[in-house]
C-alpha cells in the first residue's frame, strides 16, 4: 500500500471539481485499506496517516477509521506485539495533540479549523477507548492510571514553552482524557455484547474500581478549565471544550456511578453551580447530570446517609432553579420560544425524575417538600401546554402511589407522600383543566396552536394530556373517595343546572357544552375509582356495606336529576349519556332503579332528537354534520341501556319481555334505528343470562328471529349467490350529474346491522348455556357468512371491479388510509381533501363512494370476526355435518385476486383464531384444508411481493435530507407515496403470515407425536396430512427468515420447530440440514436479527448436534462452504462441540466458529456468503412497473453520493 497513492486519491476526491469516479475511488480505497489481507500492513499505514500532523486532514481521518476498524473487527488477527504497539500508538497520538505547536494551532479562530481539530480529538478518543476495551481489565487499570498521572504531571511541569502553551496543552489533554473515559464507559456499559463472559465481568469490575478516581479527575477538569474560561473572557476554546467534555463524561457516569460517589466528587455541586448561576454554555449539561443522579437507585454497598445527602443536594439545586424560573415572568420566559423554554423543559425533566424516585429522601422535611410540590403545581398551571403536560408525569405517579397506599391494609402506618390537601387541590386542578383547556379530542377543523407542527401532533398530544388528567382524577378519587364523590356531584349539578337554561347565543351554548363534557369526563374517572375503593378486597363486610351505602347516598340524587333531564343539543346529550353511563355501578347496588331507568332512557332516546319519517330505515344519502352529531348522541344513549344491563342483570331480567315489546313497537314505527335496536337487544340478551335456560333460549331466539327470517329467505339468498347479484343489490352505481353515487342504501344498512348483531352476540355471551343455545343458530349463520365472504372476495377480481364501474375506487384504500400509512413512514403526509363523509363509518348507508368503501370494509371485518369466534365461543357448532365443507373454498375464493390488506384481515381474524382454538377433533376438517390452500399460495405471493418492492423506500430516503451535486436527485428511481404504502402493506402481510406460522408451530395437541412422551403439534399433523403444503409453508419461512423485516425472527421460530421434527422424515431431515442451516447462518447478518442472535445460534446448534454424527448429512457440505473453513477447522469445531454437554457453551462454540469463518468480529460479513445452489437473501429489485432498471454504475454512483467516506468519518464519532 503506497502512501503517495493514498494521498493522491484523497486529494483528488476532495477537490471542488471531483467526479463520481474520483469519489468512488476514495470509497474503494477505504475498503481496500481496512480489509487488506496483511493486518500488520494495515496497522502500519494507519499509523503513518495518523501520526503525521502535516498530512491532509482527510488522510488523518481515514487513518483513524482504519485503525478503529482493525481494533473493532480484526482484533483476533493481531498478535501480542501488534496489540501492544497499537496501545503505544494511542498514547503517542494523545501526546501529539499536546505539543506546544499543535496546541497553539488548535486555538484557531476559524470555525472550520476548530471543527476539524475536535473531530480528530474525538477520533483519537474513540480509538483509545476501543483498544483499552479489547486489551482487557489488566491493561485498563494500567492505562487509566497512566492517563490520570500524566495529567497531574503536565499540570506541574516546567518544561520549554510559555505558561499559556502549557495551559492550552493541558486543556486539550484533559478534554481528550474525559472523552476517552466517556467512550470507554459507553463501550463497557452499553456495548458489552462483543465481549466474552469473563472479559465482560473483569472489565465491569475494573471500571467500578476506577469510578471514584474518574469522577474526581472529571471534577478537577471542570473547576480548572472553567476558571481559565472566565479569566479569558470566555474566549478560550480549548478550556470551553474541556469543560464541555468533562460534563458530558459526568452525564454518562451519573447513570452508572453510585450517587454518593457523585456527591463526594463534587460533580453534583459543579452541575448545580452552572444551572443556578445561569451559565448559558453549560447549564443544559448540568441539568442532565442532576437528572441522571436523581434517577439512580441506592446500591447494595452504598451507605444510606451518603445516598440521602446526594439526593438532598440534587433536590436543593433543582428547587432553587425552579424558584428562579417561576419568579421571573414565567408565562413569557417559559412560553413558546421564550428565553427559558428549552432550559425549562430540561429542569422540569430533572425535577420529575427526582420526584418520581426519591421525593421523600430529597426533601425529608415537610416545608421543603411542600415548596417543591408547589413549584410543580405552578408548572402545571402554565398556559404553555407542552410544559404544563410535562409536570403531570410526577403528579400521576405520586397520586397512583397514594391510591395504592390508601387501599393497602397497612396504609394506616405508612407514610403518605401527599397530604390530603394536596390531593384535593390536584383533583380540582385536573377538573378545571378539563374544562378550561377544552381538552377534548381535537377535530380537524380546530385551530392548531402554533407550537404544534400539524393536526396529528396536536391530536396525539391532547389525547395524552387528557389521559393524564383523567388518571389524576381517578387516583385522587381512590385516595379520597368521599371528597371525590362530593366534587363529582357539585360539578354535575352545575352542568345540569346550566343545561336546563335555554341558550340562545353561540358562546353560551359552547360554554354549556364544555362544562357538561368536563363534568361527564370527571364523573367517569371518579365514580369508577371510588367504586373500586368501595369494593376493596381487604375490607370487612361491615366496612364494605357502609361504604356502599355512602356511595348510593352520594350519587343517587344527582343520578335521578340527570336521568330526568331532557336536552335537544346533540353534544350536550352525548355528555349526558357519558354521565349516565358513569352511574351504571349505582344500579348494581340499587336494582330497584332499573324500571325507572328503562322508561327514562327510552324516552330520551326517542324524543330528545326524534327521527323523521323513513329516517329509521336508512340514513340520508349525504349526511350533514348536524345529522352525524344527532346520530352519535342517540347511539350513546342506547349504549347506556346496554351498560346498565351489564351491571344490573337481576334488575332488568323481570322487565325483559315488556322491554322487548316496546322496542319492537318503536322499531316497527320507525322511531328507532337498527343500530340503536341492536344495542338494546344486546343488553336484553346479557340480562337474560341471569335467568333460566328457557328464558335465555327465548330471548336469544327472539333477538335472532328477524335476522334468520331475512337471511333464510330466497330473495336474500339470491343476492349473495353471485358477485353480479351482490353488486346489483347492495352496490348499484349511478350518476348524479357529474358525481358517482352508490344505491342499495336500505339493503346495505340492513345487512350491516344484521351481521353486526351476530358478531356482537358471539363476543358478548360468556355463559356456557347461552353459548350452547347460540351454537344451534350457526347452522344457518355460518353458510351465509361463507357465501358473503366469497362475494366480498369476488369484488377484488377483474369482474368485480368491472361491475363496480365508476365506483370501483370503493374497493381500494381511501385517501385517509393512505395518509395513515404515509404518516407511519418516512415521507410526510400531504393533506388530501375528501367529500363530506370520506371514510366516516357512521354513514355506511350513504350514497357516496366513501360510504360504500366503509360498508365493504366493515362487512369484511364483521364476517371475519364472526367466523374467527366460532372455535372459542360455539365449538359445538363445528361438529354439524357438512358445515366445514365450504371453509377453504369460501374464505380463500379468488385468492389470486384479493389484495394484501384484504388477505391480511382473513389471516388475522379467521385463520389465527382457528389455529389457536379449534378443538382437536375438528382440526382435520376446519384447519388443515384451508392451510393446504393457503401455504403454497403464500409462498408464491410473498416471493413476488418482495421482488416488487422498491427498496429505495429505505435506501434513498436519506438523500432527502442531504444535498448532493450528483444524480441522486434526477434518478428515475425516485420514491413515490405508492412505493411507501406498498412497502408497508407487504411487510404487514409478511408479519401476519409469520404470526400464523408461529401459532401453527406452537399449537400442542393431545395426540402422541411418536417421539417418546412428546405430544403432537399442529405443525406435525399438517406435515403428515399434506406434505406438499407443509413444505410450502417451510419454504416461505426459510425465505422470510432472510428478508430485511421484523417478521424474519417469527419465520425463524417456525424453522426452529421444523428442526425438532426433522428426525421423523428423511426429506425434512435433508431440508433442515441444508436449506434451513445455511439460511439460518446467513440470517445472522441481518440487522433485524441482531437482538435475536442467541435464538438463531441455538437453532444452528440444534441442527449441528442433530446431524453432525451422520456422514451423509448435508450439514457437512454447508459447513465446508463457509469462507475460510477447511477440514482442520471443522474437526476442531466438532471436537469442541463434543467436549461439553452444555447447550450454552455449545452455542458459544457455534458463535465463535462462525465469527472466525467470517474473518471479522461481526456477523455482518456473512451477508456476502452465498452457498452454491442455496437460497439467497431477498433484497428486492430496484424496479417497479415500467421504470428502467439502474445500471450497476448508476447504482454504485448513487451509493457513493449517499455515503461518501469523508462525511462518514466525521459523522461516525
């Protein structure tokens, strides 16, 4: 390797007019240097590049990168002498930075020269830390001792040069040593996975013994250099960098060092000084130090008094700075873009961390603790919502602890952190925030505060903020139940009185809505928490009875007032429904209230927002906002009836017959909608489960009578007999001017609610007797469901799309669904306007394409949910003769045409439940046939789908954030929104199928497997019943194991199950020893497998142990194909495997064998290993549709532009 050639290549590549070929040559040079066969030559050239300070900066950076690569990945190739020389080189490089001439040069005024200097220091520090880590504990002790001693010696030296040069040299040296400590700590504590057990334990012990000395050194660096920095009017860059490096080192060691050691070293005091004195350059770092110390737990060898002193010191500094922030115009300075906004978040983060873990230790006396809590309360009251929300984390934790203490039997002698007064204040505060902040779920038309980027961020924030407030209310209610109920009653009475007033102007109406919504939400939170306190397990029967009596006495009056209220405003009515729903537990104790509740709820439902003639049969073609709000409010009232039936079955059971009569009358007269009727009927079915079997049968048969009559009729059967009839009945398309409209509203609306009712009953019924009654109805429900699913599948075919005509977009994703996928991905979502009911599922009977799309999606989900519940809810129905015959042909009809999202729903909601829950006697008829159809298809579908992925979705997006002067911007391979959506959908389908295969492998049967006492698995039964289908499933799993996707590990789990079955079948035995083995080895190179390497190595170990003794096994062939492996290496490996019976040690032998074969310290090198004739990792093709495929030169040029070596060297520090 010629040094002149290296310098020439780097010089040309850095020139302004450098070509793509020049930069490609630079990348090739780096690869050549780090992977050169002679590691001694690599060390020599690395030393030459780094020790000559007169060379081009890029040459020095490349030298450091090469040396880092050798230390990190080729350490095992180095002999003892080379390792010693590398450590000596590190000390020589460190000394090079502290010579007088170099130190003077590094106090350069230009920003570029400063950045280069700091980059070189960082590279030197990383290399030094890596070499120390590789050498081990003995060298660690010696190296750390020498680093600290040299610093002391430099401080007292009287050698040549001015005192200023000595100061500069020492500042540079100290900053680099601090960085070495930090990077070494990172390597040992965070990235210890590449060290063996003994090495790791010794390194951890060595670092632990040096922590006090490192902390003292770090504190002295801060003190000395900050004095110089102030003395030189904050112009001394080296002193500044030294303080910064020392504080960053403190942040790391604050996470691992005992808190008492941090206190003894003075680092807490130093960090506190910077925040109290408002030192702009260092206060943020100081707050991070205090935060990390505040999160520490006391170690076993740490004295309690010393640990307490550390926490008290942290608390003192945080309380003082909080006092300063809150007393200095906090609304402006802590507000959005205020002077202290960012710092306020950092301080508050540290306060929350300390308060959640060590509040009593940090503030042992009531006065200081009360002051701290007052400060946190002040933060919570700030108008700047993000900062106020941050403070709620502490209150949620403290109140949850208080609630636990209040419910514990020993709470009488426990010390409660929060006094009762504080709990009451917080409860009131939360109630006020719920009302004043308008903390409902935001709507798309709401104004977005300036400090949120978009509506989605605003919505997510407000949902979380509302949940925190509700949690505070619940915990406060559990702590002080009596006071909570009193507050609830007061707020509800205020809302009820306000609702009785006739409001004319918009402002008063909005105020009434806000007050009622806040009161209802408050009631939901408190009543549930109080109910749990009323029924605490540790209470005596007498105490529980007294609490129940007090509960009823408190809320029954306000319940009576609420259920007598009649309002016509839809939003207020919705809030009333929520308030009434919160009282459902009252009816558990007072079933006598059921009869009055029935009449009042039906009256509210029917008369507050009455239906117009014909409105009960179908919604308007284009529903207005007012209609939606009214429909939502009526549905909420019907849900209250359902809730009351769930909590008070005995109270409603005597009235079931009269209620059924009223409901039938109201429905037939058009005063109830189908969905409202379903909720009431569902409540009646739940109520009847408390009665006799005859009562249950009567009510269940009545609830399904109209549906059975409809579905069994020849007219309805005709509508689902073919796709043509299905579209003609439920989805006829017509034009209204230029607008596409979909007819069949009444038929769609009816079928929607019929199918929904079936699904709800299957979900709701938990009593075995009721399930047996329901099972009898599956004889007509299941065939209809199969045929309906077949029609829904048929819509996906070319024929189905043709029948839909201009409305065929209803079969595809909506703009909102596409936006959902894009928000999850790396491309920012663009706003997409839609029609008045785009994607709104409350309009499934509407006339728009979006309504038709929603109906189709719901029908698919309802029918799949219903079918998937059969094995767990009504398993006896699976024994009905002939019922299973259409299973495979119906759910997988038109399998080649249905899209990935549609198929994913079937897999998740039908196949997975059947695999997990189908009774063993029915597996052969209900599970094996659909698996036989699915397995070959999925192998082919996934292979094709992954080949069509545009992998620039993941590869090229980095170019969106980096400006290059080349072809990346003009590539014909630009990533589109459709690419991102397609990528995510394919990955979702892969993960769904991987889940299914994992469940197949995990399902244990009672039948004996033939392997001793082991039980047969579903996987084994499938392989025996359909070997072709089983091998197809295995093939999909093997291919999936090599794909760059999170599902790879789940596919690997299926492959591990195949290994266990291999001895029973010769073909499977060969397949495991060849395909699964070398694909398993290759999968170790995947980044997604990095956290699952132990399991994959365990699978590889199992294959080798299983077959290594067999001379005919394919295992021998695969192992000899590994790079750098010959008969000698294999013999040594086999010997080591036989020398131990420990699975863990054998797995470690496998790991070391594979790493040695790769020639590096990483499995990544196995990505390039392609065994002859073996499966290869699916990487996809950079080609979609009619796009032209890139030439190898274009692809390589883009890779160079996206990852040029110099940027990599700077960014990787």
